[in-house]
C-alpha cells in the first residue's frame, strides 16, 4: 500500500492540535515518525495523525514525558533501527569467491545508504527544531494556562449549581440548638471533587477530541 505523505498543517486540520504542539511532539519523539523531504518541505507518513493523537491523549492523562516515550516504544516500531556495523573480515591469502565479493559490496552499499539517511534525518530534525521559535513555545504555554483557567472556572460554576441543588440538610450544619450555617468546608470539598472528576472530559472537549 502506497504511503500518503502529509504536512504539519494537514495533521493540524485532522486533529485540531496546534501546529507548534505537533512540531514539539515530532521533535521529542522523532524516531516514531516516517519523514520525506520534498524540496525544502518535510512531510510525514499519514500514520503520524494516529501517533500525534496518541501522544496528546497520554499527556492529557497526566503521563510524564518519560512515560509517554515508554508507551510509544511498546506500541509503535521506531522508523530506523541502526545496527552496529559488522567488523571487516581479516584479509587472507586466498582470494574471496565471487559471491562473497557481491555480498560484501551489497553490505557496504547498504551501510552507506543508512549513514546517508541518518544524516538527512538529523538535518531535517535540526531544521524542524529551528522552525519552532521561543516565542511560539511561550505562546503555547500561555494558551494552555489560559485554557486550564477557563476549564477550572467553567467546572467551578457547574459545581456551584450542582451544590445548590443538594438538600438543605446536606449543605448546612447545625450551630447550637436553633441555628445553622453553611458548611463551607464540605462545599469546597464538593467543588474540588467535581472538578477532578470532570476535568479530563472537559479538556478533551476543548481540544476537539470528543
């Protein structure tokens, strides 16, 4: 089956994940993405969409960078598996057979092609890293912080409404024989529990993943 090659912009359209985030994921986990250089542009195989969504889901589930790398290693094969170069045979006085000569030549050609491909990938990754500016990274962090604040405010408002629907005896505590007061400690615990329970789902909705 022929591979379809796509750009970062194409991945963004399919996932709604910011392009700067996609580039960061590719930069940090480059070994799991198949790349192809077309002119000055770098394209990726279409399975990059699945991998990007998988990485985003892991980070949304609060996995660390090291845990994400471990998950990727277990789920996907690395795009390049470079083995140690074979040692050259010792020179003997007997001339090698014709088939042995062909095998050695093919092996040397394969090694040279792999080394060339590795250098190309290293150069592509350097270009990709340079394409994400510090300003874009700072803006991305700011956008994520604003998104977190937005979600927390929305969930807090929802929790407040749910709290008001609870029976009065659950919201108030007795104070003396004839008076009662709002149980602020219980209310705060209720709101915190509500936010913790619904945060992940709300985040997925905001990122367009549901």
